[in-house]
C-alpha cells in the first residue's frame, strides 16, 4: 500500500495569467514566503539525486515506484537506495538499503513506463522521512517530475546513492524527480485515502521542509486517531491542475486511473478541483479555448465521483475556497464558484462533504480568505489555513463500517 505518492508531471514552468494582483509586500525568506526556487532541471547526467519524502502509515517492508511517464528516451537508473533520513541530506546509520529492480541493481525504464523496486526489509515508522537516492549515469533528457515537492532535493556529481550525506550539493530545488510512490507492507485491514486536487491540495505556498500542506496535516490527525490509524494518506494534487483541460499535468478526468484507481487498497478519495477551470476561463488573460461554464465543471466533478464509485471508492467532496484578489479573480467567475459550491453541498453526489469555503473565508468578506490565512496571493492559504482545513474533516466518516447517508452529506 502506498504510504507516500506524488503525481508525475512533465518538466515545465506554469506561468499565471495576466499581471499579478497587488498584495502587501512580504520579506523574502520568511517562514511564510521562502525564496523562489530556481527553474526546473532540464536534464541529469552522471549525477545523484537525493529526495526526501514523508510517509503516512508505517510498515516493515517497503518498495519504491519510479516513473518515466513523460520521457522521450529510456531512463537508465545506475543505482537506487532508500534510507531513513536523519537531517538535511544525512541518513540514519544502518538504515541504507540498496534497491533492485527484478533482481538487478540497475535498470532501464522505457519511455512512458513506471517500475517497482523489489521489496526490502526496512522498518518504516509512521510519519517519518525517507531519503531516496537515484544515480543517473547517462543523459536523462527532460525528467519526469513533481513540481511542488515541498522538500529540499540534494544533487551531486557521480554515484553518491549510498553516501551517508551529500556534501556541498550542486543544486537544490523543492521538487521530486522520477519517484512517484513508496509502498509498505501494511496490515490486512489497512486502507488508503487519496487527496486529489490542484495546488491547494498539493500544498503550494506551505512552508518547505515542514509538511504543512493540508493533506500532510490531515495525515497526522488520521494516524493519531485509534479508529483511523490503519489508514494511509497520499497527496495526488497537482498545482495548476484543471478538471476539464490540461494545464499542469493531464486534466483531472484523464489522470484518475493513474493517480487514484490504480492505487492498491484505496477506500476514499478527497476531491477539490475546479477553481483553475473557473479562473482561467474568466480572469485576466483568459483565452477562448479556456471557456467553461459552472454546469460543465459540475458535470466533470460528477464524472469523477461516479467513476470512483464504480471502483468501490467513496468520495469526500470539498468546496472551493474564496479567491477575490487573486490574479485571475473576476466578478464573472465568482458566481460560477458559488454555483459549484452549492452543488457540492446539496447535490447529493458525494459520500461526504467538507466545507473548506466556510473554514477559510473572511467573516467580514466572504469572497476573500481570512487575512490571517492569506499568505500573499489571495488564493492559497498559509500553514495555519491549511491546518484549519485539515482540522475541519470529520474523521468519523472514515471509521470501519461507516455508512454515510444523504442526510449527513
């Protein structure tokens, strides 16, 4: 069962539409606004990439999934290692494990494919950091990545996959390259919750290296509660994602099979998507090709729910949060958001609903995020806002044998 996952993406930089909305200046480098990361790396060659991921549920055996989904050439993995992370790039002594693929210490992944490592014995505690190191001997071409990694990535020359630490890394960036999941051997009664959405689920603007996205903070609540401690939580958000059209990553309808339905043991998914469809269709810089109606967004969300139900997966619907003041806000788009939210709350499609809109909106202006939660762009909450979202989810809905009735939706 996956204890961590991230949706693979092609290497690209997402440029927001139109000029940014005016905001109060926030000093660079503070906890709420880290310095902007450098552009994504366009290729690796004779380099080791050490990446940090945060587990949810624990286990005594584990394996790593690698993805070459968006490549134009085969990916040669010269060596791969996993270990418990101690601090920064350093690993805990005695926990380093060499990963094999079909019994081989090196492996070539065809373009568009993903591979699973052989399982290794390693006790992975819940809510712990793993260091995954890949040595990439040949020129990789544009790497498959997840752009909003929210953890520092350590890069060095040569094969340093088994090194105790990466000294003077050549470059760091909050992104994950080629890794798409970590699986653990979980108990038979374990289950998986997949958080599916856009940048607000992905954790954009949360503090790097602190696991403060709402799914990360929700995972802590789930594992601390005896009634839900057998549930893993993975984050399959993509910053910039849309329900109906490609933008950053494939549209939500297109990536469901890969990011949700193919996950072993998935019992629930959370769904929070649509604000990028609305903003891109109605805000500054909108193109005719982005045009969409509220009914079309609702129809797309309904398709996601119905397809999930065919797979026996329950869906927790989340309302869209306020965005007045964001770069793509418009008075045309706001009624669309309200219409989508009315359907989420009252349409009866979901197995349960969490009203994130009411959690983060400003009581003095329901069209905006609370000032205490607005990090800088009037769209993404800060760490405290993400915490409030995580706290708003009723854990009772995930209890064993729980049946959610129409009255509780």
